[in-house]
């Protein structure tokens, strides 16, 4: 503005060439001022990166990290369930007598565990009372005896600490026994055992 005023005052004294030079200077300053304002224009930031520092350093996205963690947790749960399933699996033994074979499930007792560790065994079992066969082991087993509510056909019990008893009739008793095993399917058991002494293989 000062230059314009000066130009107006000195108009009569200046020739046309001088006026053109001054006008050019004015335009130069005007354009310079406009360029500085454009350079200072605020440009909003875009493309904000929400990844964590750890994700950037590892080169993995948060989604990939979560996915891997979920997969690992699922695998751990499956392993725990499998371990529990294996622990809960019942142990079986096989009884062979009179040309027939029977499967028995071991009881959850220390004596049953110790008896299974002795197998295979072949016993010449003696007849008693028309309802059981018995045999005395050379080893003693851990006892946890109690009077059962009822003796069932197919029960295999420990009487005392070394006498294995296989029952083939149902009846009540006042004697104490430690459970060893129970035959699952008793069809044909009584006829296979017979009425006298009999040789039985346990495996």
C-alpha cells in the first residue's frame, strides 16, 4: 500500500518505464505472500497406524497374533481333555475257562492294580459252597475290605490278603472282601466253570 501511495504522489515526475518497474515489484510481493500462505495450509493426517509396537517389531498384525493365541489355547484344552479321558479309561482283563473267554473290568482299588501287575496267571481254582471258585496267591495284595451289599455272579474278590475268589451265583454275605474285578457278560460263565475244581487263565 505504501508503494501504491508513493506511486500516486510521484506520478507526474515518473516516466512510463519507472512506473512499470514499480508495478512489477508490487506484483512480485503479492505473489510471494500468497505462496507462503499456501505452504502453511494444514493438511489433515490420514492412514493412522493403530498397530502396537510389538506387532510392528514382529511384523505380525494384531489379528494374526490373536488367531495364533486362540489356536494354541484350543490345542491346550484338547490335550487336557485327552489326558483326562485317558486317565478315566477303565482297565480290562481277560478270563479264559472251559473253552470260553470273558472280559472283566478292574475295580478302582490298589489290590486290583497289584493283581493286574501279576498277569498273566493260570490258576487251578477250587470249588466252594456251589457258588464260588478260589485260589491262594503266593503274593499278598493291599486290602481295603468291606462287606458288600450283595455278591453278584461274575464278581472277582480278594478274601483276606491273598485269596482270589470268583463267584458264579448271586447271594448275600456277611464276609468282607476287597473288590478286584467284575465280569461284564456272564452268559455261559456258570457252565464254563462247572461244579468242581477248574483251571482258569487270567490275562
